[in-house]
C-alpha cells in the first residue's frame, strides 16, 4: 500500500518526539572532555624544561619560539642555559599535539580548555610569564603515566612538576645536574675567552629582529 | 505569435549551503531543464601537496586531516600506508586492528553525514540529518577519548598509531555498538523506503557502469552502478584480510542506489568493528621508528585505501631528505565530480542539488 513506509517513518519521529533532546544547551550545561583532550592552554613545567627546543622544531607550523642564553646567573638554579623567550602563538595553533609528543623531558603538556577566546591577536601569544603562572591542569594526551593514575584534568587538583613525567622527578633532577656548568669540564672543551652575553642583551639586533617578526604576526 | 524564450545561465555557489563547501556550478537552464553544466572548483585550494614538501613525514599527517575533513582517520591511514611502504616498516598487529577499527568507525560517521546531507538536499529539513548526527556525535566522542580531538584527529603515525586506546575506550565502544543498532534501525525505518524519497530519487541521474569505469569513479558511487570494486577486498591492507564482510552493490546507478549502498555499507562497517573488537590482542601499537624519518633516496610508494568516498591514494617520492620530494593525492571526490555533467544534463533544477548530494563530495578533498 502506498504510504505505509511513510507512516512507519512518522511513527519513528513520534517516538522520538517524546524523548529528551540529545543536544546539550552549551553555555548552561557542558559536556565533560575526555582526559586526552587536546586543547588550550599549554601546561609547561619550567623545572623540567631544558630549553632543547624539540617542540619548536617539531611544530608543523613553527609557532613556538624559544630563545636560550648561556647564562651566568642560571647555574645558581642548576641550569646551564636560561630561557629568554618561550612564545607559543596560539592563534595559529592547530592542536595536533606533536610538540607534546616531541618533548623528551615531559615538560610540555596539552591543556584541556576550549573557551579561551581573546579580543586581540596579541593576547593569543602565550609568553613565558603566562606559561609560568598558568594553572597546571595537564591533559593526559601522550602521557600514559598520567592516565595510569586515573588523573582527570577537569576537576582534578593542579599537578606539581614532581607528580608528572615518565621518569621520577629524582631522575630528572639528576639529569639536570648533568647540565650544571660547575661540573668538571675537560680542559680542551673550555673556550679560551669566556662567553660574552652581549649578543643577547635586550636591544641586540638578533633579538629585536625576532621581536619585530613576532609583532608582525 | 509564439512566446520567445531563451536559455538562462545561473550560478549555484560558490557559497551555497547545498554545494557541500565552496563549489560553483554554472548551469544553463531552459525553463527548469538543465542544458549545460560547468563545475568550477578551486576555491578551497590550500596547496597541501606543496606544503607537504616542506614538512617532515610525521608532520604531514596533520595536513592529511584537512583533506576530507569528515573522514580524517581514513586519510591518515592512506598516508601512513604510503610512508610505511616507503620505509619498509612492519606495523604491529594491534596497531593494524586499531587502524581498521577507527577507519571503519570513521566511515560510518562520514556516511551518516553524507546520507544526512543528501536527504536534506532532498528537502527533509534536517530530521534524518539530526538522526545521523546523533550517532556521529557518539563516534566523535569515542575519537576524542582515543586521541584527544574530534575532527582533526592525527591519530595514526607512520609505523602504527600514536598510542594505545585508554582502558575506558572498550566499554564505551561496546555501549556505542549497542546503541547504534537501535539508532540505525530507526533511521532505516524513517527514510530508507520512504515513498517520497523513492519517487524523487529512483531512476534519476543514472550513471551507467561503463561510463563510471571510464571516468574512474570509485567508492559507493561506482558500486551503486553495479561493480563490486572495493580495495578492502581486492588488495586488503591493515587487518582487512582477516575481516569477514560483504561489499554491497546495486545495479541501478541512480540517486537512490547511491544512497542505498551507503546505508548498507554502514551495516558492514559495524560488522567489521565488531570483528576487530573480538580479534584484537594486546601488544605494541607503534613500530620502532624515529621521530624524523629519512627514507632512502629515489624510493617511491603508492598507498591506497578504500575511503568513504572512494579510492584515496597518496603517491610519495623521497629524495632522502626529511620531507618528501613530491606528494600527490588522488582524491576520490575530485574524480567522482568529473561525471557531474553527464549526470545533470537533461534533468530538472530540483534534481540537480540532490544528485550533487548523492555523489557525496567533499570540497576539502577536491581542491586540496
């Protein structure tokens, strides 16, 4: 009989008419992300970072900018290099997570936010101070050690740098110890004249050029 | 005195909701009847092939996500197969199963969207589309659990997948399979044999088999014309050689058959997913490959898969560097689009949009 299948279809819609909607009314209610969610904003642990710039090299878009200087004050904190600049232009970021995958020291993590829109492009560049002060709610993307603990980035407590990482933090401390400038250096590796930092001061051509480039973004 | 009439040329698109992206059709009408069709594309060109020449082999995976953005997983798979052939890497068993499983889930999601938009073009005002989206949403949730993203997945890597599924993925997948049977049965009852759909699509825009083969049309569009060509059967990759499934075919080659074949393929895909869940065994999920890959100079490879739209292939040539010398994408949507003129000429304006919907093109893939 003509129309019998249409009647069947209308029965389906009638059945669904009485059901609760499947959609979520977004600003009032939110869907909880999964722990592996790749989102804003990046969680960075300065204590773990050695400034190797693996993340910057591995980023397909080249939006991570890292400048390190051989430092004279940093050895007091146990480092040979000091991070001058760690900029992530999040406005061009596509959240592929390759920087997190490339980080050998588990210093960089994805975040789990998705609603950090800004009114100006300048605010979309996350600089080192911002990364230092940000809440540490790392996503478990590419970090199985976080998954094993059952940690949930949404609603869990912020994680200290000693809580995260494939290797224990003691291992990492030892690793950083190896980078100390005051360890015995073979005589043939010591340069004849001490390294001069003058090429890295604020108004040096190298740094200001990169700054202009950053601003042009 | 006879009324003087003349043909009229109308531009559909480039920005039009029913052109599935930025696609322009310059159509000449005689009243309602189509006299001439000229498809114009290239509005979404992003230079993926050129961009690939300055990215390393792993970074290109993120570019492939953006080709056919409703079936990223299958794009990743095709690209990774090409690079693995280039490197001669053996993929671990578990990774093969995970790839097969996710690719089939993605095929379901893509077909649901294709069907939904096809029916919306037909004038169903979103009801079947929303039914499809309800199930697709759950698949995207599974993907989010798996790799942290919903659309631009980048889950696969040359040598396997980037990580094993989390523990709570498997119960969620079981739950999804359980729900999906009910939901899909509802969708079938709602629309598959609906008389209005039948009247509007049966016998409209017939694609004969010989033309389909000559135009190297592939995927559901070809199978609706009567061929059972499917790379999953003809040259099994990943874990498809261990899967038991059928290739649904139809003989009409009209709009309804293309729609029907997609509906049946969803059933088969779910069958494959179930078999993957049964057969998968613990093990490594990624071969031991370095982050920066350097294939031997002069090697080339052609990785092809049966994507949701047809045969998707990546041709990669290496010059020994960290990025390919050349990467060519054979995208099914572009090739399927070449028969547009044949399908449309002689039919009415109201069938034009429906036919375009039945081809299930994706402009991200056409323009690359």
